[in-house]
């Protein structure tokens, strides 16, 4: 009966323990679990089978200090009861706080046989207590920060005070404030504070987090190791944005805490409110500083202004600056309080009073007019007044400025008298003002309008050079420029152009006009139309044996001089030399500069030849851009070579044509003669040598019979080219284009090479000119276009790239009306997007037929194909074509890149091309980049892309593909 009763009692007790609200765990003396109740299982998430035989340490979270566990075991091992709290972790990883009572159980002998732990979950209680503490702390923090907002005397003081309160009152480990001038600019630290024992200097907020916060305008909460890496000892971080776009105020507040549970939703809301208060405080400081600065600036302007500044209320001056007082002969103190009408002449007071009333009453907001002033010494003054209605201390006032224009008024009166006198003159008269930019005309008389065809309103404000049109290379202009530089009078005859475009000869006289100090302030110019007289002179010149443009001997006179030279040399056993020169690529000069510009160039060349020649020599123009130089009594062949070198160096000097500077080269043929041969034979020999030199350009050659061998070799080259075109001996090499900003390969230029079976690899300069002359370049160019597009399209598909390919078009291709259709077919067949094809042209190709070129470029643009202008700056085209033609890219020629940054002239040219391209929205590619200094210099000046040996030589397709793989594409 007792045994049954005991069993029943034990069963009842077990049910009570299992169903009770507290968790119970019983372990053996070694801490091995022997029993847990249902509440323990439910709270931890482990089953009884999983717990029995385990130690309670399976529940450790790692968040309880190890000293607590040592105290626990020491207490219960001593047979005493331990009470305390532990942070444990469930099977699923969630943490919870338990209030525990652990007591030893003794057997009959008094030895410890078991331990029993009774555990109560106090997590919710502790969280509530912590939340209450945080709420109290946050309200205390907000109060402290509000006091800081009120007490701070400057923006830096405010931000330092806020960060200190956040650490001291808020209990955060670190507080950091950074400001930026825009949402996209770099965030700079302005205040940072660490808690005691921390190092604010070690704090380094992640810039990416700051950027995200500024862009999203939302707080950003983080936990974990990344936070500790930024702020040692911290495990959670909150970044808060604040901004005022009107003031350009963009900032981020970073807070760091050592509590992983920090920054709940309520705390974040309170901190966001603090961030907004901080933004308001900074803005208030900036507004106050701006107002103080504005007041100081106004006072400085008012005191230093050359204009009188005033404020009028109730018909009296309430403010006047020193200049206003000086204009009327009073002190500023005397002006203030004075009635306005005391400074107005009696006859003008009624009008001025009405104007003042209308502004005070609000009928007019502002008024600009002239009045007659009345000075302290009773002189009448011409006063220009500007006044506007405003409000000061709640009352309407008029504020404004005034100027004493008495002197100007008197000068204008004198000018009107002078104008009437000069309008009666029969010669054109113009006056230029040297005090104004570009020294424009400020007056022309009626005769000037009649002679030039320009009405005065189209002349005033312009420099007189517009009458020259494009005809800027006139001999007498240098004389005129020299006189103007020396402030001296001059008289010259110029070619000028009527408003209708017709030329007239101007007998132009100019004289300086000096002021009281002897300084030249103006020029007076007198023009007379002497076109009829010059026309008569030209008719006389045409009857003589001289070239009308250059003044040199013409071909007929040269023949006569040659024949005389042959006779003279035969009689006196003397030698003479004949040089015939042809200007290289002068056709481009003519097409680019037009008739007037190219004539000016020819005149310069003629003048330079004349300067080099001796008095006994004859310099002639044979026609177009061909000249001859007949030299007598030279000593030896070395002297002739020296003269030829002098001539080439002379022609290489830059020639200024308007705003353009160009350099010329020439091909020179030389024949040496004694007393044999006729004039025509000598001319023919010199021209044959000149044609030989023209094959290389910028060189000279002596005539020799062996030149016929050169013609034979040229014929063999032409036959080889035809065979090579049929045999498919041409290959493409690819030179990479590299982005100067990223260093990545963005595309390549396709360059043709000739794999000759005997001569090996032939560079393009050795066969392209011949191919152009015999008409093969068209088919070769079509093949190159198709092959380049095919290979690059395959590379893009294989490697997942978007490389572009630049293909050079020949003049023959560009002149082919079917070019656009052929390009479209190639793009369709190869699958290369049109935007990835760039056609490279030279300036000369555009100049051959500008209208046709514009149509073809427009067609290519409609296809989506890009257009690049190759070797930019080496030709002679007008810069206006860049605006006219749809061009996407400019390529800076390697000749301008080679010597930068050391050569100032090349540096200036490269910088000018880059500035021009940027202003027109064009991309720029620099060719021939071979050094890091060149690359860095070009990148610094804003160049987009480079190509050159610094990165890679032109490569075969397979090597180019490998380069892409090696460079990470």
C-alpha cells in the first residue's frame, strides 16, 4: 500500500514538473543531463533524447562572460545554491536570457549526487528594461543636442558639440560627421569623437555606405565584422543622411555602438529627428554667416563704388555713399537728411518729383532716366539715374545709383559737330578706339559707306580688317602693321572688298590721335577708291614678261634668260644651274584656302625665293605652283646642294594665312649646264629630276639619265600589285586603341600589309601610292573593309566583347557613289553593328568635293557608322568644315605627339585640337603614343583614346586575339 502510494505521488510530482511554467534540468555530479521537463524542451528546441546524456553547455551562446560560469561551478561544487542570469541559445540559434537557481542534491551520506537547475525566461523583461533605458537615454541625448544647437556660436562648434553629446550622453562608441558639396562629391570629415579609451583617428567609415545614404536619403543599419573593421570595438553602426539642397549642404552622420541590439526602430526615428535638427542648425549658421558677409560686402561696395548710391524716404536722403556726396560737392553727413530737390536744378524739379512719387506710390517699380543736377557751387550737372521702389523698416523707399555724365554729354555734343563736318568730306573717314578690345571703328562718315557699301551700323564695333576679306597676305599689310605697332602714321595701297564681294583698291592713310598726355587713344583712317588706276596698271603688267600674281618672271622670260645663259656660258666657259620646284600637295592648299588664300601662299613662296636669290639670278613662276630658279656662276656642286637645302628650309617655315598656319614642302629637280643644250631641253631635264623627287616629296634630285631605270622599276611594282591582288597576298594587321581613362582596349585600326613571296612583308607606304595610281586601291579597299568587319565581329562574338574597328577609306572608295550600299552589305553579311565601324578619312578627301563629301558622310551617319578625320592638323582645311561635316572623331597626327610634352609648339597644337574637339563634342584619338610621359600628358589634357607602340605595335589577327585574352579583354 505504501509503495503504490509513493509511485502515485511520484507520478503526480513528475506531471507537475513537466507542466510547470519554469524549465527544470537535473544533472549528475559531472554535469551530464539526466532529466529535463517539457518546458525545458519547448524553450530550447531540443528533444529529451537529444539532451539526455549531454552537458548544459550545449546551450551556451558565447554572450555570457566566462567569469560567470567559473563562479557558478565554484558555488555549487561547494554545496551552495547559485543564483544568476545566463544568455543561452536555442537549437535554432536564437538567444534568450534565463534567471536560474542551481542547487546541489545530497544523498543519504551527504555527498552531492545531483544538481537541479530551475530556469525562468526573463528575455522579455530584460528587453523591456533595455528599451526603457534606451528611450530615457535618447530623450536625454536629444535634450543635450538641442542645448548644443542653441549654445553653439559657429558651424564647426556645433558639429563638434553634437558629436561629443552623442558619445557622452548617447553612450555610443564613436560619432562621425562628414559633409560634401553635392550628392556626387567626396564626403570630407568635419567632426569625429570616440568614447573614452577609443581612438577617433582610427575611425574610417566606408565611403560606399556614405554614398548610398546620400543617394537614397535613408538610414543605413549594419552589424558584424565590417563594422568592427571601421570602428574597433563596435559591432553595430547606423548612418543617417541630412541635406539642404538650396545651400548645397550634403552630410552623413555615422554612429557606432558595441551593443548588437542597438538601433531599434524607435531609436532610429529619434536619431533621424536629431539628424534633421543638426541639418537645421548648420543651415541656420550658414544663413547667418551669409547675411553678415552680404552686409559687409554691400558696405564695401557702397563705399568704394564709382557710382553714387542712395536711399530716399519721404523725399529726403536716408543714405548716401561718399561718391554721391562728391558728385554734388557735399560730405556724406551733409547729404543725409537733405531734401532730394535741393540737388535738382530748378527747371527739372517738377519732373523729378513726379518720377519719385510714381515709384513711391507703386505706379512704377523702377525708372532709368537723366536729370539736371544742382551742385553745391550751383553748377548744372548731367546726372544719369536708376531708381527702384523698395521697403525699408516697413515704409516705401526708393533705392538706386546715379552717375555724373556731364563730361560725356559735352563730349557727345562736340562729336556731333565733328560728325557733321566729316560727313561733308569726299574721302571715306573712320575712327578706331584703341581702348576697346580689337580696336574697333567707333565712327565712319557717309563717304566711307558709299565707297565700301557697308552702312554704318554694320561697321561700328568691328575692326577694319574685315574689309580685307580672306585676302590677308598682302605685301603692304606688313608696312601698315609695323606703323600701327609703333603708333606712327602710314599710307599704303590695299586690296579691299565691297559689301557685294567685289574688289576695290584702297589708297589707305592712317594717323594716330593723341590725348593730353601724348598717349595714342584713337586712329583716324582715310580711304580712297583707286580701283580704276590699279586696273590700268594691271593692264600694263600683263603686257610685260612677268607673272601677274607674284611679280616673278614668267615662262617666256625664263626661256629667254636660259638661252642667254647657254650663250654666255659657252663663250666664257662658265657653268649655271637650273632648279625647278613644285610645291607638294598644293592642290589641297588651294581647295582649303580658296583662290585668295592660295594666292597669298604663292606670293609668300615667291618672296622667299627672291630673298634667297642673287641679283644676277632669275626666279620665275612657270605656272600654278611650279617655280624655277636660274643660278649663275656657282662654284661647285656642293654650293648647289647648299642652295637647295636653304630653299627647302625656307619653304618649311610656317606661313600665316588668316588664323591658320601652314608649312610647305617642295620637290626640286636640278640640272647643271655649261654651254650646251637649248632652253627647252634644260627645262625638260630639270622637270624630269623634279618628278623623280616628287615620288618622295620634300626632297631634291639632280638630273641623270639613269632615271629611266626608276620608271622600269615602277612598272614592275605595278605588275606585282596586280598579281598580288589576284593571288590574295594582302593581309590585315590590327593596332589596338586604348582608353586613356580605363586602360582597356576599346577597338583597333585595321592596317593593310603585303605578304610578298620574294620581298617578304611590304609596308603600305611602298605600295599604296602605286595602287592608287593604277586603280587597284578600290578593290583592295573593299576587301579590307569586309575582312576587318568579319574578323572583329567574330572576335566580339567569341570573346563577348564590343570592340570597334577603324578602317581607312581611300580617295577612290570615298568618291564611289556605291560606298554606302557596299558598307551596308558588309555590315549585314558580317553581323557587325554599324556603331562599331569607324571609317577614317583624310582632310584632302573632304576637300576634293565638299558637297559630295557632305552627302556621303550624311549617308554613313544614317547607317549608324562613325566617321574619323585622320591626321588632323597636317592638312590645310578650314576649321569650319568640322562644324559642317558630321564627324565623330579627330585623330591627332603622330607628328604632333612625338615631341610632347617637351615641345611647347606641339603641346600647344595638341591642346588646341583637344579643346576644339571638346567644344564640338568630338572624340579624340592620339596616334603614335610611345612613352608614358606622352600618355600621361594626353590623359591630363582630356584625350579619350590612344594608339601607338607604348601599348602595342600593329598585330596579325591571331596575335591581336591573344593580346585581348592576355589583357583580360
